[in-house]
């Protein structure tokens, strides 16, 4: 009980903050999409996807490794900050150079190239921000991460509103990400110096103490994390890049209107994973039983949340898309109905990533996402020419399902099996409760979304509780945590 209580307490504050940040990002996307139109929004979305693929080179798994190692031994913080910072300077230069070279070789219009340059610069700032986030996470001070993410989202939203008032072009919108990234990086540096400098031993003198012998083993250890991130990033963003090349900017805009809504939902498993990863990393050294308990509860809670989101979004996709983006994005409705199920599979598989990383089995994650990335690219090449954004949406869902299936199989191989009656009963109860919720949504579709969504959620949790999907232990825990927060 104490383990779950500790994890839930860490997650609650971060989750609340990330809800706010995700809502700010959502409004930024909505306003930008409406103002720029499908083609202009498609150009911006392509540039974000294109630079996002290269962004992983600026980190190469160093942030994830920093979290795991510093969480286990806080005295290593100063060494990681000093050496990783210099590594990132080199990697950031390489990243921007590759972005500039590749976009010019692809023969895109001058406006698109300039947008990519600007977003490439924001990628450089993000690379260093990730380093600070890793230290905050290792010290289990995720509130600093949440504040940083909220600050960045608020700056972008404020910039978007200003850009609309001033009549900015898509290039002006791209510059907003540069400004927001620079200010967020400044915040992270200040938070590190003012709040964690003593605990992390990150004084100016210490930062200059480099250890060249530290580089080779660190990079070698980080590479599986980095390769995993590269593969994950590719199959997150390659669909937008391939749609841009094969179908044009308008189709990219329609696809991303749906895809951005799906990405907003991922703050939930993201917040949970950020909170639980340092805890699970320490359990690897102190208590394997606690590690197993944390993993199993993670899977249960994220499954309980993921499946009803898929059902509800599928039924309400038309109202969401037309109400948020307008009639110009009607082609996004079916895409959202398909894409939301990739979110369900991500919710269910998120706990496996933390498990494998905590067990020093990051190579498993690398193999899984490597296979999924290859499958994603091949299927996109086959389906996008004939089926456009619908084909890309189907490929995304299939890829995430494959990731979940491989995670379950590999988890069983190393002794963490979820193919048991207990897990099956939980999933069955969640499906039953979600079906009842879906019937309610269909029957009361005339209600406003502000009324329908909360009522449907309350009904779902009530049915799940009565069916025994949520135990009294779970309910009491949530009540205590929420009360304390």
C-alpha cells in the first residue's frame, strides 16, 4: 500500500500541472489550425514532425540514462550535468547541421525551409532543457518539469494569439517555438541553480570538472535508450513527413488535427511514467517485490483509463473535430476515430517501458520499437499512396498494437507475465463498463459535451467499481491522495 500511495502522491501534482500544460498546447493547436487553414497548418505540422525526428540525435538516450543512474545515486548528479552538457553541445550542432542539409536536399519551397530552420533552432534549446528535466526527475522533483512544460505551452499560446492579431505568416508561427524554447531553458537553468544546486552539487566550479573517461561508457550505456527514442520518434512523426511528400500540405493538416488531439491525451501515461520511473529504478536495488507491484498496478490503472477514452472519443469524434477545428477539417473525423485506439495501446504498454528500463533491460525496448518502426515505415509506403491519411491512421494503430503485443511476450519471457486470470478479469470489466458508457453516450448524444463527457465518465467509474474492477483499496488510496493534495 505504501508503494502505491507514494507513487500516486508523486503523480497527482505532476498530472494536474500537465493537464494545464496540455490544455494550453491544445488551444495553441486549435487557434493555429483555424487561422492558418489546412495547408498552412500542414506546413507547420510537417516542419514539427521533420525536426522532431532529428531532435533525438541531440539526446541519444542521455536523459533517460541520467534519470536512472542519478535516481539510484544522487552524488552522480554533478558528473552527469557537467559531461552531458558538453556532449549535448556537440550533438546539438550535428543535429542542426543534419536538419539543414536534409531539408535542402528534399527540394521543399523556400518558405517551408525557413520554417524548418526556425524549428530546428528550437530543437537545440529543447535538447538542453531535457538535461535539466532529467535531473529534476531523478530527484523526484517533477513539479519543476511540469512548470517548465506549462511555461513553454503558455508562451506558445500567448504567441499564437499575438501572431493571429498581427497577421503573422507560418514563418512567424514557427518563430514562437524558438522564443518559447529559449525562455523555458532559462527557467530550467534558474531552477537548477536556485533550488537544486546544493543537492545536485551543480555549482559553477563543479560544472567545469569534466571527466573524459566518463564519456565512452556513458554513451555506450545510453545508446539503447537513444535508439529506442529514435525508433519511437520516427513512427510518431514519419506519417506526417510521408503524407507531406506524397499527398501535400492540406492532407498533413487534416491528419495532424486528429493526431494532435491524440497526442494531448498522452500526458496521462507520460505523467505517470515520469513519476514512477525513478521509484522503480530504486526498487531494482532495494525490493524486487515492490518493483513487480508497481509494474502491475501501473498496467491496471492505465488500462482502466485508456480503454474508455478510446470508446468515448470514437463516438464523439465528429463533435470534437467540427467544434474545435471547424468544417474545413471534416476529413479529420474518421482519422481521429481510428487514431485514438493507438492511444489505448500506448496506455496499456507504457508500464512495460519503465519495467524494462528499471531492470537494465533497455535493449528489449530497443528491439521492440525497432521492429515497430520498420513495420510502420513499410506499411506507410504501401497504404499512404492509395488511402492517404486513413491509411496512415491505420498504420499508426497497428504499430502501437504490435508494440503492446511484443511487450507482453517479452515481459512473460523475463518473468513478468500479465497473461493471467486476474489481468484478464480486469480488462473484461473495463470493456464491460466502457460498453455501458458507450450506450449512454449514444442515447444522450443531444446533451452538450460539457455535460455529456463528465456524466459518461462518472457512469463508467461507477459501473467499474460495482463490477469490482476498482477495489476498495484503490478507492481509499485515491481518496486519501486527492485529499492530501
